[in-house]
């Protein structure tokens, strides 16, 4: 359920309602322009905003994050991907405006294609608890919509919007399509209840978990990840399904043949997305591991990394992905043997990958000691 929070605005309600009306009018502008013209405008606006003076702090962060993820890439490629991230962000705004109109029971198959998802469907039909995970890659909102259209309504966590009337509008529009929104500030209690009632739970799982999170590899560098998802999976015995919705270009092939979309054909607009499955695993995979929580957290982080690698231009690189650092780095201590053992025990970890992570962590330890920005 959607619940308020102490972070929501304390402005008088008439002010909140006026602001909400203005925002909803702005959101409706792409609907008046038409889908393709609105998407073209969004791309141009995103490219302009990316390197503008108003964005002079966040754009360098995107470039820095991309250099960490792709150390072999040229500066031209880094700049291109950093700009593309903003083009993608602005396009998402248009797509979110169109989603309630286009993702319907009658029309969703025209908007979305599906890569082979049989393992996920079998898990959803098994009657076992299910956790659906994605990242800020592609259009994460479409995951919930697509599952609902396939007959699997889901409970999803979200951060309540600051304006209460706008938050209520968001909640209502999403609930109409089978999504039950749970405030992140109360989801620790409400999500397990929804799962016990047979509803899959959905999370966007690539946010920083803070200094007390689980530090697992992400593009060769330790990154903090929330413990709560892993603990919920362990306690409920859930199957974890990792997937995302990736935007296709008009030339991209889609499952079943043909190309995506119908731009310029005079037909109805198409969002041209493919919903793809990246990983499915469950208790049989983590039970018996020396540290089940670490294993499953590292595995779904790896799945999110694989999503990003398929379309690095569709990730929000401006976020502070690696802002929190593990205790040994903050305290200037050597890389812990226990952490090295956990990493070495991951089935997909190679010796060279492990040494790269340790080397990067040693560099971060020196940067922290020097007071340099990470």
C-alpha cells in the first residue's frame, strides 16, 4: 500500500494541489505532441542538458563512473555514453507519460516483445514466494506493467513523492494496472505480508546500501548493496528473478523475427521494448554456501551488471553508484582475508577478477586516507 512519510512536503494542501496540477499539465505535453515527436524532443533536450552549466556537477560524475566501469574505453566513448544516459533519462519521462495509455491488455504486445522467459513463468506458477529484481537500466517501470499484463500482479516498493496529491495520483494510475505500491519506509513490514498472500515482490535493487550494506563486486569495484532484499529472500525461501526492459532501436530484431517498432508507418505508436530474463535462482543455489546472504547479493548484483552491459547507454550513470565504502577502506586497513575468501568462493569469480577487485580496493583505501573524492 502507499503510505505517507515524514519526508513528504509540509506545504499547505492548496499549494501542493496547485503544484501537482502544474506538473500533471507538463506531463501531458508529450501526449499532445505525439509519441515520436516527443521522443525526438526528449533526446535533444537530454543531450543539451547533459553538458549544460546547470548540470556541471552531475555530468563529470557520470564520466567518472563510466571510466570505472569501462577502463579500456576511449574518452570519446565515455563522453558519448555519459550524454546518452541523459538522453535516456529524458526519454523515460515521455515513456512514463505514455505507459498507462499504451500498456493495456489490448495493446501491450504491440509495445513489448519478450525474450525467452519460460524459467521465470515456471517460477511464477510454482506457488513459491517470488522476488523480481531489476536495476536503473532500461525502463524498470515496464517490468511491473509487463508482469501484470501476463496475469501476475505484483507488489513494488517505491519512494513516496514529496507532493501528496501527486503521490496519490501515481499510486492510483499504477494500481489500475495491477501494481500495488508499498512505500520504501514501511515495506519491511508490508512486503512480507504481500508475499505471504501469494503476490510477487518487485525491487529496483541497485541503490547504495550505505556504509552498513553488503559490499559485493560491481564492475570490478566493491559496492554497497542493501541487506534487506537478501534477508527477505532467505527468510521466505523465495525464488529470485532478475530481468529488465531494454529499449530497442527501429532496426533491432525482436523475438519471433522482424524488426522493432513502426516509426513512420502511420500505425499506432510503439515503445519498442524487449523484456528479457537475465537470471533465476533460489534457495537450492545459496543453501549450503558459507555465507548465503553474500552469495545471493553478489549474484543479483552480477545480474544487474549484465543488464547494463547489454545497453550501457540506458543506465543512469549520474547516480553515486560507489559512494559508500567498506569499513577496511574507511579505516585504512588491509583487504580482509574473510572478504577475500567470500569473493573467491563465488562460482563465477576468476583469479584475475579477484586480484582486480583487491587492487581497486587498495587504491580506494589510499584515496580515503588522502581525503580524495571517490
